């Protein structure tokens, strides 16, 4: 899996996944694991990771990871967002959610990315071309750690989010780090290798506090972070 992730670009993997996923769903059909996103049973989940492989991380049928299944459970079990009329912005949309969210009759759904084939609008997250207070819900999962000027990106997300809107922003968390770790030199190195660059790790409450985000929104983001830490402990990922 590591070799595949290092050799092929993200765009290529997204395109080929549409053909592979239905085949893998049949090959790995079983009862040992259940993906809450499609409700199907699987004989095993696959290992996944750019640096350290995590066992039972990738569902072969939906291509969902732990964070995707966590978000789906959160949306279904803890909110009524999927059944509410909302104007939604999904930054860097994941293929597992793309079709489901597109078919949601309650959502006015827009996707945004720098170059993803699933993006309705191509653009830079630090320069969102939307008016202030546009969206009721913004989903941005595992994106901010790849942005050099992540504070500007967070301010832009806050700017286009309605005052009573909800932002779901998942980021990598290392509970052993008190402050954010950043290494912008990873950008040029990893672009040459076609792999994703995690320039930032943890400390995101520290980072968000330095932006325009207010306390109620911070508490919502903290809830997502705490849920993720709990899930990571449950899956023995730490």
C-alpha cells in the first residue's frame, strides 16, 4: 500500500477507485467488519498509511478510512444535518462522501479543491471566491495540515461561514504534542514524490485561537477532536 501511495498521484487514485471499489466489495465480502457508511459486511479491512501502516484502516468496498466512518457516525448519530436544508461547502471532497452528499435532496452542495476531479469549483483555500456568510455548513477534512498559510485558510473558512453555521474541520492529532509542529520544507520534497505532505501536526486549538474563530465554534471543533481521540484509542491507533 505504501508503494502505491507514493508512486501514483491523488487524482489518479481517485479516478481508478471508481472501477476498483465495486470489485473489491465483492472480493472482500464477509461478516467480520461492517462499514457504517454503506452498511455492508466485509471479511477484512485493508492496511493503510503513507508512513506507518494502520491495520484494518481502509474499507475495500467504500474506500473509507477511520476518519470517514467517524464523521458519518457523528453526522447520523449526533446531528440532524443530513436532513436539514443547508447550503454546504465541502473542501477537498472524499469520494466516499461525494456521491452521497450530491444526492442529498436537502443540501445545496458545492465542492471545492485546488485540483480534484470531484471539485465543482477549482481554487485556493486561502482565497475562497465566495461572499461573506454564505454557507450553513463547511466540511474540510485533513486539509489544513497541508496548507502553508493555514491561519489564512481558517480565516477564509470562517468568513464564508454563516454566523450560526457549523464548521467540521478534522486535522491530524498528536496528543503528546503541546504545540503545533510545522515543517514547510516538506512541500517541495513531497511534491517531487507525489505523496501528501503533512506540514502541520497537532496543536490546532492553539492555531485556531490565533484566527477569527469564536468560542462557540471552537467548542464544536473541540468536540470533533475529542471524538476522534476516543475513536483512535478504541481502534488502538495511537
